[in-house]
């Protein structure tokens, strides 16, 4: 099945590429997530009309991600308090939620 990519997909292509993929991959993954459309004549014409909008949206997402990366890199360290035994071993664990909360408390919003 030939499709037009609306987003960059690893090992497949980037925005606007027309690629051939298996029908199941297109129907079950790419189409529901809005990452591709079938490469019909109408969709190709519609995509070419909206190409600038798609590229601007992708550029905005990239700029936001780079700005967030700069903020995260600007953090020197993040301290997470947790209970530990006499030997320094932690009781329990520190998970991704704990790290995200500590980074958010330091002033950088993460999801």
C-alpha cells in the first residue's frame, strides 16, 4: 500500500515522503495515529496544498523540543530525597515519576 507520511517515522521516511508499506501497518498504526494518509490522487494534491502548514507545524514542534532540551541541560543537578539504610542502600526505589517531579520542582516542565 502506498502512503504519504505526515510525520517523520524512523526507518521509513520523513514528512511528505511517499512510501510503500504493508496494509496492516498502515491501517492499524499509521492511519489511526495520524502519521500517514493513503497516497491517492486527491490526497497527493491536498498534501501539496497543505505542505507549508505541515512543515511549519513540524518546525514548531522541533523548536519547542530544542528549547526544552536546553532547559534540561541547564540544570546542573537534581536532588531527590529518599530513605536509606545504614549502609546507604535505598528502601524502595526512585522511579520515573520521582525524577519528573524533581525536575518540575527545579523549574523545567516535563511530562
